[in-house]
C-alpha cells in the first residue's frame, strides 16, 4: 500500500494516470502541488514509451508503474494501492484547471458528498480545446447516462474528480479503458451516493501532446460498457425492455393468425404462429431472468453498501471554515512519504 501520510487532519492524494504525457506532466505536478501544497501527487505511469516517469519524478511526484494497459486498469491500481482521506483524480494532459481543486475538496467536505466532478468549460470559443465530435458525444452520453442511471450529470466523461475514501474503497473497477468514468457514475447511482459538479476551465493540449481517445472506436466501447452497466445496475429494466419489444413483435405476428383462426377455424400461417409463440416464450424468459438477476444484484449491492459503510466517514468542514475560503493548508496537514510501502514492488518513488 502507498500512504499519503498520517495526521490528525485530512490527507489528500492527487492521482494522475498517465500514458506518454512527458510534454505536460511536469506542469500538472507543479500546478497541483502549488494549489494543494500539503497533498501528495502520485503519477501512475501506464508503461509510457517516452520520458513521462522521469519527468514526473523530477517534478516531485511519487511515480508508480502500472503494467496492465488501459485507464480503467490504472484507476483500479490507484484506488487499491493509495491510502488517503480524499482522492483527487486528474488526467495528466494539462487540460484541467488546477485552481478549482481546493474548491472541489471544500465542497466534498462541506456538503458531505462522495464525489465532486469538475465539469469541463472550454476556456475560449475557438473549438480547439473540445473537438466537436467529442463535445457531441459527451452531450449525448451525459443525457443517456442521466436517464439510464437516474443521476443528473452534465459531463459524464470528465477525468477531474474529487472522491471520498468511502467511495474509492467500495468501488469495484471492472472496466479497463476510458469507460471507467461510466462505471464511477454507475457506482454512485447503484449505492445512491451523493455527488455534484463544479465548473472547471478546460484548456487545449500543448504542442507535442496528443489525445489517446478515439472518437468512434472508444465511443462504441463506451456505449457497450454503458449497456453492460445498465444491465447490472437495473436488470429488471434492461431485460424488461427486451421482453416488451418481443411481446410487441409476437402480437404483431400473432394477432392476424388468431383473427384468421376465429374466422375460418384454420391456422393458415403455421410458421408465423410458431414464430409468434417462440417470441413470446423468449419474452417470458427474459422477464424471468430480469427478476432473478435483480435478486442476485440486490445481495451484491448490500455487500458493497456494507463495504462502503465500513470505511470511516470524513469529518465535514464547519460553516465557519468554509467562509474562511479555500485555503488548502486549512484542509490538509503536512504529509511526508514515510508511508510509502515496498516501493520496489509497487513502482518507483521520488
């Protein structure tokens, strides 16, 4: 385990998943070290082929190698290995506004939330920061997720999030790619955890930095992951929807056959009748699967809820502390790296 330090106050870990971000990672480490000076910045290098690890280490971050490819795999390792009271996750591409980090931590504590999402707001209108394809996809998926998971969200794919220890340590992290943000939202929805969004300026990538997100390839993967998570979180709705569609198809095919039988006493279209019966039987099977899987998921949900409750709750900020402003020194105490356990086994430290 990697510890962000221990104290009577709150410890914050800034988690930065990275793959080939040598051009931006030094600035990210410097910015968040400045905004949250008592926090520990961890860079999880996902087998980069450039100098990301060396640059991050030189900038003062704790560097850990994540050998299993994919952002979801890196997040799974980050959440399991790092110990802290508050986790601030941000991409290493230098596109997120560091100055809002303290406000996100403030909001997490003052409102006793489990997650605060930095909702991206382009810093200007030239379109460079947010490609039109990504913007349209994000808007579509955000509305889709809001409907699927009963959670209003404006920026479903933001990589900028502050999370409580309870949230992180109860998160299963089953996905391996960019769809990890989808699973974070599904986790909050399934356990009925409270979260909010805070606007955060979004900047363009500097020269030499390239996006790893494919508009269409990753979009298809994310949609597939969303359907899978919807099936897991709401199995009765998922299988019930399929049962309704098959029932409608069975009625469309079967009603004319029944009318002919009433008029003539004969089944003139036997194959159509058999198909209608088969579709209705499959519909009943889907409905039965939905109820069975829902019962199984309820047990799993209760176990995860117990795991969530087993983690001690963070002391909220008083109203007077909030009025004093977003001073990071009032939120976290000084932390060192004496809690870094077995660095040779986990990765490379400073």
